[in-house]
C-alpha cells in the first residue's frame, strides 16, 4: 500500500501522460509549466480521457481578482442535471490561489468527490516556494502533477523524431537536426512544421500511389522484393531535402540563450543566436549586460576552483550558477581564469563604445549600432575561444 501511494505522488512527465490516462482517472490533475505546447496538449489529453470515461459535463472556472472560491465548493458538492459525472476546469492565473484559495484547495484534496475530476492549470511554472505550500502538497497527494519543461537543445532532435512517429511519419535524423536548429526555443512552431511536412508528404505519397496502383487499387511496396501490398497510411518518410525546401527559420532566442551557447563554446550556433537577436530588434546594451554577468560569474567560480573547491561546490556557492554547472566546466576547461578576466576588459570596451564614453586614453569613442553589434560579435567569439585572423565587418 505504501508503494502504491508513493507511485501516485510521483510527478508525471508530459510524454508519459498518455499511458497513465489509460488507467483509472485521478481525482485531481494539476498541470503547470512555462512550455505552452506541452501544457496545452496535456490539458487536452486529460479532458479527452475524462470524456471517454463518462465525465461528460465540463465546468470552467477562471480564478481572477475577486474570484469567489465558494464556486468551487458548490460545483464539487452539487449534482448535475445533465450528466452523472463532471470535470471542473480550474484556470489558476498567476500560479497562486491566495490564502482563501489555498484553504479551499486543501479542503477539496482532503475528500475529493468520486464523480468529479478537478483539473487545475497554471500558465507558469510553480517555483519551490509554491510547491512547498500545504495546498500544493495536498493536491499532489490526492492526485497527479504534470510539470512541463522547455525541451533542451540536445533533446530537441529526439523529440522531433518521436513526435513524427506518433503522427505517422519517419523523420530522418539529419532532417530532425535541421528542424531543431530552425525552431529552437519555439516548440509550437516546430510542431506546426512537423504537421506541415507530414501533410505535404502524405499528399505526395497519395499521388505516387495513384500512379503506381493497378486495376485492383493495390499499392506495391517499393522496398519489398515480393511486391506485397501495403497500407496507404504507412509511415511517411521526411528527409533532409524535404526540410530544406519547405521549413522557414522560426527559432526564438533570448540573451541568456546566447550566454549559454557562448559558455558551451559553440561558435557557429552562438553567431546564429546573436544575429537572430539583432534581426529581432534586441537592444545591444541588454545583451552585453547578460554576457558581462556571465563572465563575472565564471571568474568568481574559477577563483573558488583555484582555491581548491570542486566545480560542484564552487557553482553552488554562486547564486544562479548551479543550473549552469556543466557549462561552467566546459568554459573553464576551454579558457583559464586569467582569460575570463581579460574578457571582462573586452566587455568594458564594448560598453564604452555603446555609451560613447571616453576610452582609457581619454578619446571620445564614436559609435553606431553596427559598431555595437560588431563588438558583441567579437566578445562572444572570444568567449568561444574562436580566433579571428582579420577584422571583418558585421553583416
């Protein structure tokens, strides 16, 4: 019995939700996270599973300023005139129910009705402070928590291949890598591109089948030596050429994506992110601020490492750096501490260019936006330890 309770309290990953929904439904589902595609698809899957199990009536409650939490109590305890079972879809804006809401949710989780499913959704990721509250732990004990995370860069090709397979397609590895590159940070656009490619591939497949079918309408399988007939809805293969000819670049990046890539030492990807930020109209001074923060953090961690601390201990001691421990390790293996200290001087020079401040010699630096981006380019390439043989204009 103890094992069963612990299993019920485990957090469910979005990719494992479908298998869990085939079993007995939970009394409570809490879905939160900052990744909108996975969050909305998880909510849709729970609603569909609830309908399939007879929870035909759906009540939507929006928790906004002035929300009356008695509405939840009334819906939980009242009988429906139209259906024996119902689903209460509670939209929790901002991620915090407040004092009264927390008490109501704790009360509900104490004895959830057997003919009601409570589906709670938050459009943000609940932080450690929220997940430590009594109301959250009560909901987690009584039901299931689904937390969505942005797909990491190195995980995205695998996610694309898996999604293509679920949708009835076979996406080649090279095609998946290009899709990942062009849609990094924009999972919704990536999913739409997969759907589009499969739709185009299906249309081409049907056209080819119409040309190859005999009088009996059977389709000959090209890869089968005995010419066996195959299902027209067989897997659609998406190649690199298919992706290159139809997919636009929909990647979305932020200044800290640029920092992470530079710390990792990926020069080509770092330049692509920087140019994307420029094309989107990002402010150079904000990008420089995040890079400077990163360089200072590396210097601080490097100092502790030189003092005898391990990378784990050093990263934990600097606020905000524990999650970037792997990047720190790569950065310090590539460039020693004295090199990162020199990079602070480079960052200072770029800052003087942007602000039109006097240089160390006292001369006033004249600058343009092109100069600013050129300075940022040289800074991030230096962080990646990429050597420039001669000056090239930023383009």
